[in-house]
C-alpha cells in the first residue's frame, strides 16, 4: 500500500484549489491605489547609435506623468552579473555596463530606450509613438563565429573585442592530447544547441511602490527568488538599503529559469515609483517577452571522443562558443562554464575530459539559465557523440555506455565535481525493461509496413543539482552564497507556519514541504502551511532554481524542525517530570520511553506559549526556530532515457511514439509531483528537440518573435500518457543531505533532447539514409527532408 | 489598440452604408483584424461588425445542388452543417482551434486571403462562386495574390457557392508553430474534370496545379501524380521550410488528398 500521508505519499496539490478556480494572486492581479503604467519604447534595430531622443511632444500628450530616458539613469547602477568567470589566462571576464535604459547605443532588438509613465497604458503607448528618435543603425553582430573575427563590429565600443572570456577546464592539454594520440578511434561531432525562449505562461510583471512617509519601497515582481532581487537591485542598482526595500513575488505562473534574473523593468518601476511619487506598473506583453526575457542555450560545439581498441573511453575534448547576447544577464556567465563544464564527464569513467568555452557578445537578447542551464548542453554533446561513436564502431549504443559506466562511488571526475552516489546500471536496466527493447524489431517492422521509419534512441544523463556549497561556488566566482533558510513557527494550538526561502512557481512546495514536517512531527499535514515569496515574511533564502528547493531549503526546514523537536522534548520532559533524553516523539505524542506516560503535541505547544507550568529558568517560552543550510556538495540525479520515433519519409515529420525515463532522484517525498515535474521537463526537452527555434536573421531581427513562428510543444506533440512513462523507482539516496533527496525539476529537460535526436538518426539509418550522422535541433520536418536529400 | 467607433448593422445594406465612411473597416470574426489592432498595426476610425447580419449566415443547398454558405458563417458552423460536402466540412473543422472556429468566418477568411489559409484552397479547387453585395465572382478570378483579391473597398462577401464534387479531400501539412498550412492541397473531382488547388506554398497565394489536374482528370489515382512536380521557384521560403521543400510537399499532399478523396 502506498502511504496516504507524510513522506512518500501523493496528496493532491493544495495550491491547485486556488490556481484552478481563478483565485490565484499573480503580480498582474496586484493593483496599488493611484498606480500609473509604464510602456517601454524598445529598439527595433539590433545595433545603433542614439543620436537624439526628443520627448518634448510626447511629454505634452494626455495622461503622461513623466518620460524617462537613459539620461535619467546616469549615476544609477547598471544591472549586475552575479558570477565572475576567470579565463584560462587568469584574466577576469569582460563585464560591459548594462544600463536600465539604453545610453548612447542600442544593442539588441528590444533594448529599452525610453519609458513613458502615464495614467493609463494606452496613453503611455500613444505618447511613446510621439517620441522622436534618431538612431543611426550600425552593422549587427549576430553569428558568433563572425563576432570573434578580427575587425568584427564591436557590441561594446569600450571593450577590446566581442570575446567575454576564453575558458578552459578539466584535464590539461598535454594529457588530453596524449590520450587522443593513443586512441584507436576518434569520433568528432559538430552541433548546435538551439536558442530557446522559456515562455512561462505568465509573462513578467513589476509593480513598484514607494512610501514617502517611511522612505521605503515595495516591489511586486514575477521572480523565482525575491531575496536575490532585493540584494541585487537594492545594493547594486538603486542603492536602497535592504530594510527599506521589500520584494514580493506572489503567485508566479512558471519560471523555468527566466524569472531568476534581475531585469531592467524591475529596477525601473522601483526607481520611477519614487521619482513620480506614484506606484508604477509594467506588464509584459507576449511580444515584449520574446525580446526582453533572457533566452536560453545557444551553444555551438565541436566535441571529440577518443576510444581505445576495446571501446573504452579515453578522452573527451570540447570546443564551445556560447552566446551571451548583448549584455551579461544575472547568471549568464556561469551557465556555459561551471554549470556545463563540470558535467562533461557524464556517467562515464573517462580519464581525461577537457572543456573549452568562448563566451561571445552579440547583438541579441541576453542569454541565461533555462531549465537545466548548461547541463542539457553538456548532456546533448556527450550523448550524441557516444551514439555516433557506437554507430561508427558498429556496436550497441547501450552496451557501449554500460561498458564505460562509473560504478564506484564516491567518484571524483576530471572536471572537479565528486559524485557522491549513483547506480547507472540500475536505471539503464529499468529503462530497458520499461521500453521493451527486445520488442523493438517487431514494432519497427509494423511501422515499415505503413511506410514509416521507426527509430530507437537511448541515452544517459547526470546533472549537478541542489546548488551549492557556498565556499566552493565562491572560489569559482559566484558573487552570492547559495544556502537556503527556513523558519518553523509553531503556534500555541500546535498549527505551524513554515517560512521558506525557496519560491514555488509551479513546483508544489505548499503541498510537499508540509509532508516532510508532518512526517517528522507525526501530525497531520493540514496543520502546516508554507509561507514564501515575501522578503518581509521569510528568512533570507536564495530562491528556487537548479532543482534545489527540497535538497537545500528542504534541508534547512528539516534542521529547523529538528530544533523544534529538541525544544519540544525539553518542554514535554518538564511536563512529564522526566529527562528530555528519555522523551520520544511518535504520532504527535511525546512519551517517556518505556512507560505509558505521554503528553500530546498540542499540550506541549500550548505550554510553550502559556508557560504557567514551564521551565522558564532553562528555556525561553515560545516555539519558533530558524535554520540556514549550506550543502556540503551538489546532488547528482541521473538516469537513462529512451524513446521511439516514427518518421514519415515522404514529409520528414517525426512523431514520438513512446518515451521512457528511468530516473534516480534519491528519496522521493511526493511521487505524483515528481512524475509531473518529469513529464513537464521531457515535454520541454521534446520541444527543444523537435519544435522550438529562436532565430535571428543576419541583421539581428528576431524571426521567431511570436507564437506564429516559435513552436511550443502541445499535448498532441507528446506521446499518449500510456506511452509516456516516467519511473523513479531506482533510488540511491543523496549521502549528504538529511532527506537523501537529489532534485527532479530539470532532469526531463536535460535528459530528453539527445534521446529524440538519437532516435531520429536511428530511424534514418534504418531507411538507408546512412549518410545522415546528425541533424541540428529543432529536428523539423524540413530539416529531416533536407538531410535525407543532402546526398 | 487605438480608439475607434464600432457599428453593428443588422442588414447588408446598412453595413455597406456604414463602410462608405472614411477609414471604416469591416470586422468579420476578427481572428486576423483584432490581433492586428492590438498590435497597433491598423488604425480604422470605424469598425463595422458584420456578425449581427442574419442574412449572411448559415448553410443551405441551392437549386443547382451547390452548397451555399453565408459569408458570415463561422468555421464551426460549416464543420457541423456542411454535411453535403464532407471534404469542406472537414477542412473547416481543422482550421485553428475551437476559439478560432467559433469566431472566424468564411467570408473573413476569403476576404483576407492569407497565403496560408485553408479556405482559399477549397474555394479555388471547387470552382466556387464568391457572391458579394454587388456581384458574383468566379474563384478563378477572385484570388489575385498574397492578401490580394478582386474585392473592391467596402464590398462584402454575402455568400460562397460551392459546386459539390463527386469526390474531394483536403490535406494540410501544418506549419509547426502557427499550425496554418505549410502546404495544403484541396483536390476535387467533378464529372468534367479534376481541380487541384494549393495553399501555403506560393508567394502568389493559392494557385491551381494544372499539370496534376490534367493527369488526375484522366486517372484519378495517387500514382497519376508520380513524376509530376512543381518548381520551388516562387515558393515561400522561411524558417519553417525552403521553397524546394514546399514544392516537394505539394506532390506528397496532392497524392494523399487523392487517396483520401471521398
């Protein structure tokens, strides 16, 4: 029998009551008395010199409160980058200024030039059309290869070139070259990890409010991490001390990474609220989102894999160009380096792994973390090149992977990280079982009878989650700690509010976190509520990204609950006239070990707040504890994925017939929510593999600027639920956090893109198209058809 | 959206009168025009809504057996009621999504003549007659290039008359993002010959593939199209497919439409 409560149970998501009945409170639902509205005038050219901005006519238009330009932000800080990467020569990365509103130049389509604050949004838009702009268009730098050529147009005139950093990591060149020199076989693959737009269902929104009476500010914003925004915006941009700045991220309709970052619009609304002495609201349109939300991925890579005569992996070497866009977004610099290079060993005991990354400025929207962030890029390269090697060597791709698995833990990779635990053989075997690999030949024959090609793709993945040990990331250039925090506030009658630093924007924390506390205390989950998303209510936490909420913030919550239990036992010991070391807590009852003397949870909590019979000389009244938790290591979820595709050779259209994931997430608190996370992650991975393509033309115009051209995955792009199998029964608990959990938020998006592409290549080869060794994502029908006919 | 006045006439005559003013635009189901207004890409001073005009709504059979559809009839109504012309009903049932189908109208679609819309292929392949408040226009004369038609300013499509073929089918290969036709082919077999109309592919908008019509008129079978091809020159080439790919799909979709014709 599955559990019906506590850890391991799957209660329905309690937050869904408000989300599904329209009772959610999103940022756009927040309206502050007297608020004005801002419309941003954005650049329609990718690169240009601002010769003149004349706002005089616009300022006289109806409803206009004030018009701001870059000049209003002189002396105000720019948007900071939160991670300083040091390159292979010991030089720190180039860090160009990122003004809130463009100063002197515009550098991408969508770069904000002016902001019109007016009584209504329509009046703001109309006035913006009356702003006279003289922008001298300059040649745009779009292609990364061209951006790095000598004499290329510079995105930032004050930098020497468009190279942000040239980073090298892992095994030294001499050792790596030696491994390649003795290889019996080398497989080389050049590939693109396509640029994506996250497209959370809720576009970004910001409402800035300022009170003259207290000289304090409130920013309501669509954020995954309100404390990070308070720190970055308060300390680095606007110079507002933290006690005068409250940041609230209420219900947030999906983030996927793109709502981690501190954006210009947030700083603007906060700044303008004081300047105008009125609350100022901005709501992104979907069109604005395409050109102002940070994009994801956009790597171009050459990867080489060296094998010995027995097909053992000897070395991996990569050479990647990573697009930064026009400015450094908050965590942009860390994605192609520390979130990518450290995963290039994958699940394999390859002795030499060297990663080279050049980060490049271009006249495009800034690129930053998107679900998986760096790890999907690493997984895609490695699992594609292994598949190509298997094909070149004529060996079974599953056997080749198996042969090279890491089997001893802990395992220190050549790329700095130490995997604490795992069992890659177990997930591979589970995947094979669920996919019915032996039955594939018959299914392929059935497809061929219908004029279709059928392909099977398999791959493994590993990710580093639960970011991260603060002292380690500090050495690597992070400008923040990456602990998290929780306060457990027990009320007099025993109900509990848990204030957490993690933020829930779809993850289901309000359901899952109480399951943990309820399990520890032996009380009903309905007695526990989670509070999150408001810096005035919660302890200083770093928020939600990198599959860290349960592994890091959940650990803080466990530590705080342990403190509660320790204190409650002291109170119970007093009430029961026993030593607290003899007190046991079970099912909400404190019992003196070996006796039938007990006192209930509620009696103890009441005593804490009504301390008439209470050891006041030993302990304070009240029952509230806070813990900060800084993890000792990352966590390392891993798994094996497989899919079967059917390919229509007449049109090139690929359909996913079946997808199987066998994940190892360590212990699982709520299986239903884990499965939902993986379903969603795989949907986004399939989206990247088959559909999504953020494309610019050579002038830096965004071609995929709306849903008319940017293809999001829809239900009918995915397999039927019966053939969309997500399994997490293989569990090697994390060794260093109290719950033994690893995180599940990103796995699906990390593991699935190579699965799909491997399956497509397999299908093409089965149809005799053996000259096709790779197709770049998205694998659209037109690209498949072009590849089939490329001979 | 800029400010505008809206008029809701209940007769074609009143609508025509209302459209006589400067900068007035007719509003059908609004599935193209409303997004355009929201983007501030159009600034009419008056919108004349046609959705209150009962006389241009509905599906019926004419004396000559043709299926007659009022210009203001929604796609959902056609999908439900054009049972006399199953291929056309199926086409209507696969336009956009339910929200689009419950607002968008056949008259609006044909007046807009989006090069990737479905209805133009049906009208051209069926040799339909586009009836307006002033005249009747043969489909062969009506479509005049991307977003271009024979309509005059202020002219309203009141009805579209579709001769019902012995057999017909529409095959759409969807553009993955918009799910408009990347290539759509409508094949209609009449006693006096076969008509094949292609949407989504050409820079000139919907067109007849006369070579295939000839071959299919003598042998209405998929293999009759073998060896025939349209040129990739003049085909739309974009993010979603080259002109050569679209030209290839014209052949594939034509064969599939023939195979599916019923």
